[in-house]
C-alpha cells in the first residue's frame, strides 16, 4: 500500500514536471473524491472554466496534493481548513447568477428571469419557491424568512445516475463542501423589507 | 435513545425514503449511502407529503431541514389529537417534495 502511494506521488510529480498538467488538472476537476481550489476568486463573476481550460494548474496541483496528504493522515473533515481547500466552482446557471444577498424580491425575480430561470409558481406551505433552469440547476427561495439555496446542475455517471446529488452552491458560485451541516452553509438571503 | 437533530448531520439528499407499518408502529426510513446514514423516524403521529415538481432526479432532494424537539403547542395538540404533553420531533423536509412529520423517536445511525 505504501509503495502504491509513493508511486502515485512520483507519477504526480512526473506529470507536473513534463507538461501534462492540463490533462492532470482536468482529471482532478472531474473527480468527486478530492477537494480542489479553483483559480477564480469569485466564480459567478469570472466564470469557473476559462476558454481552453485551466492555465494556472500548478495551484490546483499543490492544493490537491495538500488535501490528498491530509486525507491520508486522517485529516478531520469537519476542520474549517478543509472547507476552505474545497472551494471549487459550481457548474450550471445557478452558479453564474450574481450574489443575491440583500436584494429585493423584485430585483431577484428580474435577475433570475434574465438568467433563464423559471418559477414553479407554486410556493410551498413553508414559503419556498423554486426557480429552475433548462440545465436543471435550480435556486430555492423562501419568501417567508428570506433564505436562498442554490443547487448545481446534475452530472450523470455511465449508468445515467446523478453523481453530484444535491450539490449546493454558495452566493459566490463555489460548491459548498458536502460534508458540512446545513447550519454552516454560507448565508444568502432576500431583503424582505419588513 | 438519541435526541440528535437532523440539522446536525450533512444531509442534503436521501437515496431512498421508505414509509411502512411495522410492529404496530408507523416508521419512516431515510437512507444516504454517501455518508452511510440511516435515519429512522419511529412512532409517527403525523406524516404529510406534498409533491411540487416533476421529479426529474433519482434521489430525494433535501434543500432545507427544520427539526425541532419540543412540546406541542395547544393548536398542535388539538389538530393532531394528542393526548399528552410530551416532547415530540417536528420535522419539515423541503425539496422537490415537502414532508411534514411528527414523531416520538428519531434515530440517526451511522452505518460505516
């Protein structure tokens, strides 16, 4: 097992050194199992994936290796440092919508319409209204308490089953780490105006 | 018996939800394979289910969880026909469907 781990480490260094970084980075981005830090400081402003792929892949590789070593050494998944390291840009229209925090109901409805979201027009008894996009990403808004919850568009595995079930996105377009409780999700809320 | 709340676990979806009558008791079981979680709601007094959208995902989406362990209010005592003032679990799960559940026991089991 130790030899296998060492072999993977050497392979990683080889790929970084000999210019296969882009391929390596892409394979990491597609992986569900490892947390990765994307380059963009704000996903819904600068977009997650620049044309032609990732350019500064060394940053990704270093953070990937750090995260991978942490996992090997029993790093606590609930540690906030791990949450920071997994700031990976979300995919789909719900990640591209700008920060809605503090905006009024009218402003939010206009923005979501502009970005191609359609309401289900049937708020739940608890006050939730769901806005869905054609790419199947969605944004749930509770008009009662103002909470906004974004969900990434689905990705499908070879068996056509969804592999990113319920992946949440924060107000800046980053994926919210899957292993944290609801109460620690980043806050984004409507200005209800009282 | 644990009084752990569902809001204290990383539950953003369930792979399956089962509602059954077993051993003179209504039980609801939620399974999440990703985090090896099995949530058993036992002694169900009220189970209300509303489907909002066309379900185009192969799991039970859980966007929001409200879980309170408390005494029922006078209104709840009247509407649910409760005959005692004991603490109960009041659970609301919102996603592509909504669930409103009142039960006496919640067991959160880690299958790992």
